[in-house]
């Protein structure tokens, strides 16, 4: 099992990298949505969880979740706090 982390903050990327590597979990880190799609496409056979921060530099987590779904794979996408990226998600859930 591997995790794809989408995080534009250098501080939080380093924090999660240390945490997951200590647990022996393979981690791919990227800074934006387009990098996430590229990384997931290359490593989809190993990635079973995508963690994002609600809103990042190029896109938002909702866009990323639907884009990955459209690729034919449906990984678990965990969306953490972070900015105002949840507005569109609230609208979809209503």
C-alpha cells in the first residue's frame, strides 16, 4: 500500500513524509492537482489512498477526486482542512 499526498505547504509535506516513512508506508508527494494526476497514473497499482488539503495551488480536492474517478480507478480520497476548498463540496452534498 502506498499513499499519494497532495500538499503545497513544504512544512506539512515534510511532516507527513517523516510520519508515514516511520510507519513503513510508501509515500508519493506532490504539490498540486496536475502532479497528483500524473503521479497517480504512473503508480495507480500501488496507491490506495490519496490525502489532500482541501485547496492547493493548481486545483482543489473535489476536482482531483472526480478526475481520478474519471481515470477509471476510484482510490479513497481523504480531504483534510485547508483554506476554502470545501465550498463546492458542500454544494454537491446538499
